[in-house]
């Protein structure tokens, strides 16, 4: 039988942090986990959008609270990590690295990184390392990093990851950032196991899901009319956000999930369907690339890797 939200184990007594929880996959994930008994910390860049999302979770009967976080600003990442550790008493059961931006024109973060690599990978990597003391404190803690089917076409250029010298491609930069998400998740698992940590690092992708990322990308490229058309087409052809969130919910809660797992939709092509093991492409499994990404990430963010 296909795994659904009804199969989420009781999450009472567990604390979960979900990045990008104001809409789409993040909001659905936060709502489902709060509804299963977890205390959910929802990150938001915008206080207004955060309050609306929080009210939605509360209406559904869940327990949740907001944390201000802009992954495109490392000072915000550091501040949010400190706040989370203080609020939770240094005890975090699950971190879901869900937030992301997709295929905008060339823009840079507050720290000068290409926006997608800086937000999707560097911000999340820094947040994960900074929260490791809280994750170490909880037995069986999990880190779930949300990748994408775009990781298959991604190419990591670690000599110029921020497009300072090579020609910028919005789609290429997105694929690079999502491949980096996947490579980082697998390397975190290797290092956690080598350090003897009771920690599961897994990854998930939503297949083809009707999220606000598609609409936002269309608006960036073609304006409001193109965005409306893209939204309509996506809603007609993609699976719902409720279904698209299932792989990351499965990775975060299902019994038996092991470190290094990659979960996606289970039907052919991994576009639609219930959660199932997803295919790991050779570029994602390359350990030499993973070790270099780990080092480059530490150099760029100025955050000490954990585990070292």
C-alpha cells in the first residue's frame, strides 16, 4: 500500500525545523508534522508571510512557531541557528532543508554568492553545521535535504561555483545548486558515520509538483501574464503539493530510513507517485567531488564543518 501522511508516526515530543515553510512544500510539510504532534519551527524571510503560514498551521490544529531566516544572508543564518539552539535547549530532532529559489536572472546574495548556489546550498550547509550541536543531542536525529530532478543535469564547477568568470545560465545554476544539495547530504552521512554519530542524513525530491517556484520563475522571465499561464499549466499537469511533500515527510519520519537514502516519487521517471527509493546518479555519489565541496563550502561560508 502506498505511504501517505496518515502513515506518519506519532511525532509527540519531537522538535522539527523546516526551512522555507511559508508556502508550497515547506508549508505542507510543517502542517503535516505539526498535525502529527511535533513542535515545528517554521522559517520565513517575510514576517507577514510567516504569520499567514503560521495561522494556517494553527487552524489545522498544529503546534508551530516562527523563526526569521534569510538563507541568502549568512549573518541571518548564524542568528537563526543561535535562536533555534536557545529556543530548543540545544535539542533538535529533525532539520528539513526545504527552502529554495529556482532559475532567476543572475543575482547575488548579501555575501556575494550566486543566488541559487548561495541560498539552496551554502545557506543550508551553514545552517546544518551550526545546528549540529542540537542535532547531536537527540538520538536518531535526521537531516533531510530537498534536492530536485534537476540535479540529474547539474554540473558542479567548484573552481567557479558563483559564476564570477563563466557565462551564467539560470537553469544550469539551478541544477548545480540542487546537485550540491544531494552531494552534501551524502557527504554529511559519510562523515556522521565515520564520527560514530547517531544521525541520519537523507535527501528527497518532489518530482514534478505544482509549487510556487514555477510561477516565480515564470514571473521573473516573462512577467505577470506568463506567470499566470505557467501557474495554470502546472496545476493541470503536475501533482499536488500534498503529494509532492510526501518524499521529504517519508525521509523525515518513516521507520527504517537510513543515512544516505534518497527518496522521490515512485512511478517511472520519478515524476509522480508515492515515496520510493530514488536513483542516485554517478555525479551525486562521487566522493572526491563531495570532499572538495565540503571544503569549498567551509571556505566560502566561514563556518566550521561539523563533523570535521
